[in-house]
C-alpha cells in the first residue's frame, strides 16, 4: 500500500508543480510554442469535466465535481484494496488516484482545473489537458487491461 501512495503522491506533486509553473509564467490563454504547428503550452481554465464537458461557473458545478472527485478517490482505494493486487492494479489505481487528487486540489483552490498541454494540427485542436489528466488516462488504460486479462 505504501508504493500505491508513493506513486500517487509523485503524480500529485508533478501535476501541481507544472500547474504552478504555468500560473507563474503565463497569463490566461497565453501560449508558448514548443513544436510549431503541433504543440503549445497554453494556460486554460477548465470549469467542466474532461475536455471541458459541462463547463460553466454555476456554484452547483463546483460542489458536484468536488463530490464526484472525493467519491472517485474512495472508489479507487476500495477497488485497489479489494482486487488481486498485481503491478497493473498498483500502477493503474495509483495513477488514477494521483491524477484525480491533482485535479481535486485545483477545484478546491480555484474552482476550476488548470489545463495547459495543447496539441493541434492546423486548426484542429485536441482539448487541452494536464499531467493529472494524462495520469488518469494511463491509469484507466492499465486497469482496463488488467480486468480484461482476468476475464
């Protein structure tokens, strides 16, 4: 269990460090070109769920997203604790937990999530995301692979 929390804390710290770098160096919607025509670092505020779904500033959204995040954190710990714990379960659950915790910290601190990884080709942009989102995606993939392999 200690390795679970170590991985989750590393994700949380990396996520918050990168977001603080963005906050300290960019204005809202300001971009830094990293790979011309493909990748920018762009400061975005996401008041919604993944990819900006359900975005808005109504107070019920803050309570809803914070509550869902806390429930998800509990569910992840329960899932990990109750499953056959192997390396896929450990890494998958810890990555999802750390990412969810990182985005929850933003929601509590600011009322929104800071996104900044901006990939695009021409005028077609993938929705901006962050380290926490990446961690959640990779962790969910590992957990899905684990459960599909078991069945």
